[in-house]
């Protein structure tokens, strides 16, 4: 939801679905407090937050918008049926 709204998500490399994270901001290690602080520090800059938010919205639109989700679901149904 955050990417759809133009907000860059922060995810852990464990359980946070890092495969969905846009390339512009990599996932943070579960125990990497320095990496998390660095990510928050970067996102505290309004210009960086806007740039990364726009990248997140593009990432979402290119991979997860309703048309893409429907196409993938129909592919799965076609393989099962």
C-alpha cells in the first residue's frame, strides 16, 4: 500500500518481503541498527523522500498494479485448470 501511495517502504531482509523492495532502497538486515538508522536518515531529507517515493510508485505501477496482478492470477489459474 505504501508504494501505491508513493512512500518508500523499509523492509527487513527476513520476513519483510525483500523481493518486493524497490532497487533504490535495499532491505535492511534484521539486526542492522546502523543500516536502519542510515535508511531513516536518508528518508528524513524531503528531496530524497520525494525521489524514493516516486521510484516506489513507479515500481508498484510496473509490477503490482491491478492489471499485472490480474494477468498473473489468470496465468496461475490457466496452469492449474
